[in-house]
C-alpha cells in the first residue's frame, strides 16, 4: 500500500519561501507512478500544483503555479520536494502529496492533467500559512 508522508510547512511571511518534503513508500516495481503536490486553500477546491512521473525528469505545473513553485524528486531516497518562492497570502492552505498509479499512459495523463479525480493516494496534508 502506497503511503505518502509530508513534512515541512508552517508559517511564513509574504514574499518568503517554503520547502515541503514527501516520503513515498509502498510502491510496486511493476507500476508507474505520477507523484505530485496539490493544495486546498480556504473556501476553494483542491487543485494541482505540480507533478512528475517517478524516476523521470519532466515536470508538469498548474497554470497558476509555474514560475514560483518547483517540484523535484530523489528517486533513490523515495522523496518528493516542493519549493515555493515569493509566497503570497493566497498561497495559504493545506498542501497534499499525492500519487496516481498504473500504466504509463494513465500516470502520464494524471501528471499532465493535475486533476484530483486521477489521484489514487493522498498524504495527510500539511498546513502552510502565509501572513501579510
């Protein structure tokens, strides 16, 4: 069973940076995985920030997030990272590590679409609060 455990987060001043980590375990070597970050801000739907196929370099970003957020992975350590810069109060929310599993076509599509409905596994979420 896939498990995703986030760490990092907390409170940051507007204009500052955040650094989140996610430990990814329980994966199967016979499947591909899209691993990524989603966010749910107060009063809003959960939305996809960024994702990448485990073990591959290409990254996909939501339109609102490219440029300020950077996703990366360390495949050997089974870690996924998210770096955010120039944070704004509207970046406040719960950040979730997430994964989709299956064929290449499925996970490639899941990473490109960043849709909640394609996700099979969720972390518990971690709060990030950006104050003005």
